[in-house]
C-alpha cells in the first residue's frame, strides 16, 4: 500500500456546511458539518475514486503532479492510502 497526497479545497457554504473538492481528482466532492468531518469524508471519497480508477486501468500509475488553480478558502493536502 502506498500513500499519495491529494490537494483539496474547502469552502464554507452559507447553508452552514463545508464543501471539499479537488482539481487533481475529478469527482471528489465531500460535504460535512465541520472541517474535520469534511476532510474525513473527502479521504473516503478519494480512496473510493482511486480504487475504481485502478480497477479500470489495471495498474498503479496515478498522476498526482497536476498544477491546480485554487479559488476557494482553505487548501488541505490529504493523505490517501491506496
């Protein structure tokens, strides 16, 4: 098992929730009532998305050095064991 770092962006929504997305991992969307909860959910979503990608491609080559434009409030790299 290896760990890769996925940068995520977290923003506070007016409805009282936090939203996490990633420019590096399309499809990563997580929502929680706190930043910690949102990060935990984002880690689970990232793990799931990456496992699907690995199953479809049948290899362990995951691109992670994309440059991202961040427009939201908080930028958090999350470790994801795959």
